[in-house]
């Protein structure tokens, strides 16, 4: 792969680096302090599972001595949103060859945001190489964060209060990038409204799932009428980049 693709992917993925290191470390600390496993199991989970919220949930369930069936159902519901991510990238990942399985596996919330908001050229094969490198960099940041946190949690004593805010800060940055790409505030207001409605009307254990379902239903309902407008905005964004 050309060196310029590596440098571009590194530059694009830097916001995720600054979020994944502290967030992964918070998972690692939680893992090593709550479970009686070797510290290196935490980065191993990051390699084979690679789902931040899913890994945090897994720790909670393991501490509660939950059965494998409960863990499976909880993880499935929590990560069901990735089905919709995949559907929206069918054309982008088409003919990606050996990279395709890893692109699918590594499609986290943050990676999806980067892949769908960045400028693209007409060279689809080159763009898929960049997508692959962005996914690889993001995965590496998460593994590093999980391993670092687990080792520190097992060998050092420190106050990690507030480290969980890294996830909030990361999503704020990604939200801004999405807005700059689409130049539409509708998804932002939709997320706010769905979250507020769930918070006011439903029990805490169901709020996240119901909010995500509401967002998906509304977005699927309005997308056919607006897809040409969104694609036009993304194309207009790409043109200046292609001219450079």
C-alpha cells in the first residue's frame, strides 16, 4: 500500500486514538480490578471481540456470574445497531476482496463515523485500502488502550475517576464531523429527541435500546426522500479534495 495512504489513514484516525486510549484503559482497569483473570486477557478480548460497550457489559455479566446464554442475548441486543451500519456500506465494501471480512469485523461506531464522513475519490480500490487502514489503526488503538489499562490496574493503584468521560468527548467530536460532512442537523436533533423521549417514558434498562430503535425507524423512513440530497452534499465536499 502507498505510504500516502498510511499517512492519510493515520491522520483521519487520530481523533479516535485520543478517545480509544483512555476509554480502552478504563475497560482494562475495570477488567483487572473486578475479575480474577490474567491482565493480558483484556487486550485479547479487544482482539477477538472489539466492542467497547460489549466488553464493558461482559465484565458486568461475568462479575454477576451470568450464564453464556444471557451474555449472548445481551451482546446481540447491544450491538444490533451494527446491522444498519453494514447495510449502508454494502456498496462501499463491494469487491473489497480479502479486506472485506476485516472491514466488517472492525466496523465500530467510531470507524463507521470516519468512513462515512471522509472525502472520497473515484478510485474505489484505493479508497478501500484507506478504509482498511483506518479500521486497522482504530483497532490497534483499542487493543493498546485495553492492554495498558489492564496492566496498570493490576500493578498500580491510582484514582481513575472521570476517565469514562473520554467516550462522551469522542462522540462529540464524531458528531461534529458528521455534521460537517452532511451539513444537516436533522440526525443530531433526532438523536436528542429519541434519547429524551426514552429517558422520560421508559425504564432505565430499556432506554438505550428503545432510543436506538426510534432513531433507526425514523432514519429509514426519511432516507429514501433525502438520499440524493445527502449524496450531493458528500460529493460537493469531495470535489475540492480531488482538485488538490
